[in-house]
């Protein structure tokens, strides 16, 4: 805890000079913006520097990969946006950090996103996009980056590890319900792994009060980051996802999403029952999302019903949702509160009846944020997670994130 306090003090100390460097960041923004051919071609390089500090109980919650209770996780994100006329748009995102999820690993460089978008009509009725990019499912992905997300982490549905493994099929029902161990949690998968930057093609657009999006990707929503590249997992078993949205007015937005795809990686094929293929076992997801904005208040919610078709087990069902609120007390100060819950269904034992395939849990997140300038922001978060069935394990997390945007 002393480490986290020291880091928080350092983060606060850095903000003393925030206003001094703000002019520099403004000049840097102008320098990194280029145009040519009478503004027909425009390019902009931008980025964020995130300094994150975590203190938690073991086992580490969510997708945090650490065997120690205190973790410092710096990250540099670079964004390239290129616009050619009104029809061609290219974007890319690169990261320098300790892993896609917070960890104690060494530094690495990744290219998380790169995509080309074609918009033939100016009214936005149709867009065609090809590359590696975030999923169209739900409404959290649109605000998942550190500057837009009022919290340090993601909702429970995007980071809670379940007994589902994409690398190896269970040998029996007993193996399935007892196989999960926190120490080896990275062998397993959540319902949706973060923004799911899988590779593929999508179409999207807006028609009046309706908007639509559909995609074909190389990996399922639950797939791990190393599965998102086409060089790792090809299109032999594609995943199809889509979202239909309705915006009756400026305040309200409603959406429904669906996804269907094989969730096993290629190396799992040898562990499947004889005569069965990876494509025989699917992840099916149905989602609903709502957002509301009125003056200083913003509300979001997402609900996901997911089914995994598990070899030698049958259908494993789970339901996850969250309710999130953000309120701006002043133009610079905001607070946020989020309630998350995930419930798991039963699978047929065949001997003693039905068995719950994972433990239900709930989590509450509270965050306070302050934007010192248009380029600097500090967020503090406390989370309490409670396992409502089984051993009823609790976990407390305290996190701080200081962001510099340029």
C-alpha cells in the first residue's frame, strides 16, 4: 500500500507542472498534424501516456497478471489518423507497455489496430472497413480508451476470467467445473476480452434514427489478444457479429448486439472428441445496451447473455451486466459509479444432478477524476468484488491513473 501511496503522490506532483507543459502540448499537436494537396490529404499523429498504479489482494482480479500486490503499469499509446478526401480514412494504434493487460512483464511494442475505411456517400449511410479493429458489439468499446473511460479498468463482462479455455477442451464434466485455478487464469477466457481487436471486415452506417454495424472477424469475442492477428489465427472459422442501434433523440440511445463464432484456437483440435471439429463448438452472445445523457449526467448499461458449447459438457450459459453513471460536478471534476454482476448457469452432472459451472460474483467500482487541462487527467478508483456463491471470496482494488494526452 505504501508503494501505491508514493506513486499517487508522484502523480499529483507531476500535475503541478501541467499548466506549464500545456502550451508545449498544444504546439506539439500542431506539429504532428500535416496536410497536403490543398488539404485533400490530412494526417495526424496523437497519443497518450498513462501511468497506472494498482494495489489489490491475491489472486489478482480480472485480467491483471501479477503475483505481487502492488503493480506499476506505464503505457504509451500512439494513434495515426489519415484522411484522403471525404471517402478514404485510415487509422492505426500502437502500444508500448508491459502487455495488453496490466502485468509485471517486460516492455513490448504492439500494433493493436490498423484499418482502412471507405465511405462512398457523404451522409454516412454506408462504410466499408477492412483491417484489425475493435468489435462493433455493445457501447463500452466506443469509450474504452483511458481518456474517455471514467474508470481505470473495464466492466466485469470484459475482464472476468471463466473456466472456458480456448486452448484445451475439458476431458470430462468434472474436469470442466474444477479445472480453473487463479494461478493459471491466463489459460482461460472471459465472455469478451477487452475491445476484441480481431481482424476482419465490417460494414456500418446510419439511416435516420437507426445505425447498424456488422462484422466478420477471424476470432470470437472471448478470444485472447494473440488470437486477433491473422498470422496467428486465420479465417478458417470466422466469427460473425452485429449491432442495430436506435437513437430517438439526443439524450437516449438503444442497441442490440449478437455474435456467433468458434472460440477454440487451432491447437485445441487434438483435445476435441473424435470426429468433431473446432467449428462444432461456438460462443453465442446476445447483448443489449442503453445510454442516456442529460446536462452533467451520463448513464450506460450493457447486458450480455452468452452460451459456450463445451465438448463433453454441453451448453454453459452465463449472464453479465453492469450499470454505470458519471456526473460532472464541475467542468474539471467528475465522479463515476458502476455496479457489475455475472451469474452462471448449471450444467448437467448425470450423477448428482445439476452443477454450477462457475461462481456468481458482483463488483462495485467508484472513481473520481480531475482534468487539470485539456491534456492532463488524474483518476482514482476503488473496487470491491464479492463472490456470492461458493467460497465467497472478496477482493479489494485501489487504482490510480495519470494521463497525458497529446
